[in-house]
C-alpha cells in the first residue's frame, strides 16, 4: 500500500574480477566506478522505497558509472509529497531550500558544504534528522545482499542480471512485510 513519500538510493553489485568473455575482455555493459578510495566493476541497482511502509516500488538497473542523481526521475511515481535521498541526489533545484511549484514534491536531500566552509549548525542538524528518515531505504539492500546472498552478479550483460534482481527485490518486499502478515493471520 503506497503512500505519498519516497526514499531513493542505489547500491553497487560487483561483477567477478575474472568475468571475461571469449575475446578476453570484460563485459561491455558493465562499468567501473570509484566509491571512496576503492574502485568497483559491476552494476548499480537504484530503488525507490515507500517512506511509510518500506516496500520497493521502483527498480532501475544501470552500469556502475551512472550517477545516482540522473536516475531520480525514473524512481519517483509522480504523486509524492516528499522525496528523500542522500547527497548523490542533491541539485540546486532539488534540495530543502529550493523554490518549488505547489505540485512539486519537497526534495529532502542533505545540505553540502561549500568549499572549505563549515556547514551551518541548523543545516547539520537537518542532515542528522534526514539520516534517520532515510534509513528505511537500506533494508531492502540488506535483505537482498545478506539474507539472499546476492553480492555479485551471476551473468554477463545488464538484462540477464536485471531479471534476478527484479525477483529478489519482489521477494524482499514479501520478506519485509512477513511480520505484518503473521500478525494478521493470528
């Protein structure tokens, strides 16, 4: 049962380091990206999660080098009142201080420091509050990666790897609401 708020995030799913095709080259549909000081080769799973109840309502699979902020329009269902995301989704027209039209959602993206300036205290406090609200988006990733053990892609190409991910995130929705169903049947 979807409400009117969405939380968006992405996770990297690595390909095996030795995953090469017959021409002795890596998969052309996968790419590498840098996160922190580490490089990853594989794909990204971008999800949109209902902020109230927690199920995944949208999933997009891309190469690892696609920026998270480029995928936000594909992850929202256009009826949101609030959209929450991490710093990767922040833009000048999509943050808490941005001017917005009445039909646009409130974009709850954290504030970023400018250069060497310190973040103002009220912005730092708002960022800490947003972290607790956005925590719900990490649960489907934990279920898919830890409960179901899907930490590396199994096939070559995005299409073949997207199919099990669609299934795993659908099963993660069922796994997530299993307690509610058990209580309802008692």
